[in-house]
């Protein structure tokens, strides 16, 4: 099914992005630790190095968090356990034009109203129009979705 392939590509892309952030943070953190051990610095540089280690550690944890969420969504996709909702596209934060296609309008901060539970969900979906109803399959952890059908 093409929809599942598109979702798998999107989840995999998110996972690659997160792993890149994790690896970059580990490299910066490793270099900072190496610098602290090899070069004797003054006290202010030692404090600065510890701040860098703390920030890159948090960035590495963020990368792992995103990668695990994308991996869980890929697993749910393979088992056909992703949620499917009937939703109304109600609001968005910003409207823009796609860099790939000048005729396509893209929205950021998309909010969909689940028609079954009347609960608002923020889901990242392409090719949608405001105040239209859609059947959407999305990942619980990444909030990336694909339109299955327009209602």
C-alpha cells in the first residue's frame, strides 16, 4: 500500500534526523572531554566546558527520544496498529508556500478535531485544506500522518 510506504519513509527520515543530532552531540561532547583532559585551562574555561558537556548531553538525550519514538511508530506501522481517525482540519499557526511546488500551500502547527471523540490533535499532514474532513493514519509518537481519504 502506497500510504504505508509514505509513512515509513517519513518515520525513517525523522529517525535519521534524530540519530544525526545524537551523533553530532556525542562528537561535540567527546571533543570537549578530550580537550578538558589534554589541555590545562583556567577555571572559567573548565566551567564553560562543563556547560558544553551538559548542553550536548541534553541534545543527545533529545535525539534518542525522537529516534525511539520514530522506531516505535515504524514497528506499529509494520504490525498495522497505527491509529486512524476521522478529523476536521480546524486551525493552524502559519500558512506558507511549499519550496518544492509554488502552487502547493503548506501549514505549520496543524490542529485537527477528531470527529469521534471531539479531541484536538496536532498532526503533521501534507496536502490538506482548512475546514475539510479527512481520514488520517498517523504515528502516536511522532504525530506524522497521511491522508487516507477525503471525507
